[in-house]
């Protein structure tokens, strides 16, 4: 069995749209079965915000267009690879698994709309090497609103065995 221990960091969020953003929800990282991402082995939150809470430890509640926030939230995961799968020896991968919404004001009412774009972004065992960054674009699909941001993640291989 081969294993890789990795540190995964939410480095920054940059508003790449034309409107202010304040995403609510979570960004999780998970180790899951390589052939079935519903079979979870490990899960950690990199971002979590409920209604009424700031989106950053500094107290910032929203992010203007073109602005960024640095997070540097790091979680450690272990990803395993057994070669041929057999009962009790399941190959794994890592996924970014966001579940985020944005409150959008339209014609005097507030609608909660889901972000899309980087849902269950997979990083396979063989793709985890050294240090790498991954940019994930998140969008809200509504007419007349351009809410979007890029989350920058860093994956650092801490150790490898097998």
C-alpha cells in the first residue's frame, strides 16, 4: 500500500465578478474512494460561513469586485493507493467539495442562489506530487448578476510511503 500525506490550504479568495460577494456555506476537502466519490474516508472544512457571520476572521462580511482575502487555512489528509482494489483495500483520491450560496437581490426580493463551477474537483493519487496550486472558479447563474470568485488552493505533499 502506498500513502501520501498532504496539507491542503485555502490560500485566497478573489472576487472576479462585477458585483460584491459574500458566499455562505462550506468548502470541504475529502478523501474518497477513487471509483465512487460517495464513499468518504476523511473530511475537513477549509471555509465555513453561516448567514450573519463574517466571511473572514478579520470581520469582513463581503468582498468588492477585484478584491481578495488571504485565508491560509490548512488541513492535513492522508490518501491511500493499494494498486488492485480488494475488500478492505480501496483506492482513494482527494476532492474539493464546495456547497456555497449567494444572496442576490432582484426586483426588491432576495433570492438564495447556488454557486457552480468547481463542484467535486478531483485530484487523483497519481496527480499529488510536491507542491501545486489549483484555482477553482465559482459562479452564480442568474440573469443580470455577475457574482463570481476564484478560490486558490495549495496542495503540499508532506510525506509519501510505499
